[in-house]
C-alpha cells in the first residue's frame, strides 16, 4: 500500500484532492495532511510516507524547500508530486532538477491527471525497491542532526570515549545501528584542486557535492555512515552483515569501485580510497581508521582507486595514539580553567611526539584529538581556535597539511600558545557562560527527555561535573531547572491553548500524564486541573 501525504495551505484543496480518488482502489492510502512545509517535515518523520503531493507556494516553508529538506535528511526520501496555482518555468525547472515525479497545475487537475502522477510515483517506487538489496541499514539521518553524528564518529575514530558505556549512551540517543557483524573504515582523499585556480566558494561546493555523491552511491549497495573530516578528506564507515564480513574486501571493494567511477563521471574528480582493517566491536574503529590512513601512502603515484590495508605497510594497528594517557588531566585543566596545567600537559605531548620522528600518523592523531577536545570543552571553542589560526587559508584545518613531525609539533605549539592566552583572558565568567549555553539548549529542546547524562554528553562533560557545576553556578539542581522550565512552558500552553493534559505531557517530553501531574503539583502546589480552574475563575 502506497502511503501518501498531502500538503497545501488551502483546506479546500486538501479536501478536494483527498476525495478526487478512491485511493484504496489504486493501492494507495492518504496517511495524513499538512498545511505547510514545517508541519509536513514533522509528519514525514512520523509517518514515513512513500509519496508527498505538495503545493509549491506555501507559508513558513514552501514545497521546493520541503523537498530539499527531505532529500537532505533521509537516505530514502519520499517521492514528490508538485502542485501550483500557476505555470511558471522557473518552478518547473527546479522541481524537475530535484527529481520530482510530476508537476501538476491546480486549475487543470483532474482525476485522470492525478491518477497518472500517482502511477508514475508507484512505478518509480517499484524500481527503487527492486534495485536495492535486502539488508539491514542504519536509520536515516534525522533532520538537522548531522553535526552530532559527525562528532560521535570522530570521537570513535580518535579513541576519545572514556568508556564503552559512554559510547553506547550516545549511540542510543542518536539512533546509530551497531548491530552488525563487523566494520571497516575507508579514508577517502580528494585531489588538491586549488592549483586549478578555482574560487574558494567553488572549491567548497565541489568538495561538498563530491562527498554527497559518494555517500548516496555507497548507501545503495551497503549499509554505511559518512563523516566529513576536512575539505579534502572524509570517512565511510562500512557496516558489514553476517554475509559480508567474511568477504569484506570483495564487498567493500565492489562498492568503492562504483563510487570512484560515478564521482569521476559526474565531477571529473579522481577519488582515492584507502580501507583499514576489519574490526568487530565499534570501540575498535580507531584501529581501522588508523590502518586506513597508514595504507594511503602506498598508493604512490596512483591518482585514484582503492587500496586495502594488508598488514605490510610498515605500521602497527595497535600503535594508535593513546589519548587516555592525557585525557583525564586535560579534561581537569579545561574544567578548572587552569592555563598553567594545560600548557604543561601540551608541552609533554609535544616532547613525546618529537621523541619518535617516524610516527607521523600518531602525531596527527594527537593533534586531531587535541583539536576535538578543545572544540568541545570550550563554550566558544570554534571562535577561539579560528582566531588562533586566522592567518591560514583553511583555518585550524591546516593541521591536515602538516607533513612531518616537526610541522605537526609546531601546529600543536601554536594551538597551545593561543589556548593559554585565551584561558587567562576569559577565566572569569567562563562557567557562567557554560550554564548560559546549557540553559539555552534546555529551552530549545523542552520537547525532549532532557536527562543529566544526555545533556552532559552533548556538551562533552561528565554527568557528575555538570551536576556540581549547575548546583554551584545556577543555584538549583539540573533536574529542578529542567522541570521548572517545562512546567513554565506547560502553564503557557494552559493559558493560550485548549489542549489535553496528556498532550502537554507528550509535547514536553514527560513519560506520561501522571508523572507530569506529579511534577506540576510539586512545583506549583496544585494539580494541573486545579490550576486551569483557577485561571478560568480569574478570567471570569
């Protein structure tokens, strides 16, 4: 049964389209309706329709932007049939460029034209399902969540999780599927096209389009996640099924051959792919990432293609830089805003790297680990580190261009100097800024279940530290603040909207209406029903 979502800001149009066909007679069902693109996005997430019939001109978010958002957010987005009240070539051209199934004029809409468009969509759905192999796939990326996916996988690649329990908690929160039999990381490198005198904007667009095409191609044949690293590098984490794991070289190689070919055919970009060793538990992805990069120089003068780590490239998969030796003291220095301690620890890291001049990859791991920690531990880390490397065309991402141990050590020393200066200048008020940002995050996500563990993970703190920080700086516990903000929002809903208590509980992320009522009474001293009765008495 084809699930259809209707989207139009005119109620009569929605009613007309819904009654124009006996949908069940044609193997379809109208699963829901929406009045604008934002509402439609929410229903796409909830209902997962196969086909969306949407008006182009709508308030809040129009049909073309809706189609763009859905195609960016989902691995298998719904097919779109576009409607408009007038014929305009610019809209037709953009709708077609985004692979709309059909384009219908409202004034000319009949049962025949609507059925014809539905049939086209069903035919395309049938082709899509035949082309895709039957396998478990990671869930589609949730709209607007890509930065959190990237941060999660970068922490895995660089062995930055403090424990498997911490990793599993974030995995569950993001909906990452780690139920496969094995994993392998492919490190992908794009050629340096700056020598072709392209503008920076054109280069970034080309790199972004190439990365997107590689991901779309790979996911047609195998379950995988993609993680951008810098303008010229990205990782593809292949998830290996029970059948694929024993023959992962053949399975992954076939997919990457298609990726390399399609990227070159579309963009004339020669992609270089280096696949690391196969690993079992996801916590071992750092070893696969390390051996993938270790294999890359073996490609020599080859300008594109695929190569696999075979254990003879002169490195040891167990020699990944171990941030655990420094992590605890680094985190403590960040939390205490101790510039002296931070300077001393980073000097130790620099000295240890210079002692092994042949271990460039370990030095790069150290630099990337430090970069990630700094970005995540400072409330304005992106701004601070961008200022430190403001003179570089690529900013702090110039770390990927460092070719020798002395160059990497110099990059870390520059980072150290800038961070120490920033810490000394902003130590006062820093913890207040953290609390301000956390409160802003809570306010923006009142509809979610905001647990101490989840919010601590988002900001890169331990739950215990966040709890203590909140108590000292905010004057109340984390839970008290969250519940207080949710009850304040609930009272606004009661004043302005005619909603059921269970609806308020659901919209504000409470487990159920009973728990919502319990929290409400604890904070307000009366039940939600008594509060509403009091409001009505005052208004009368």
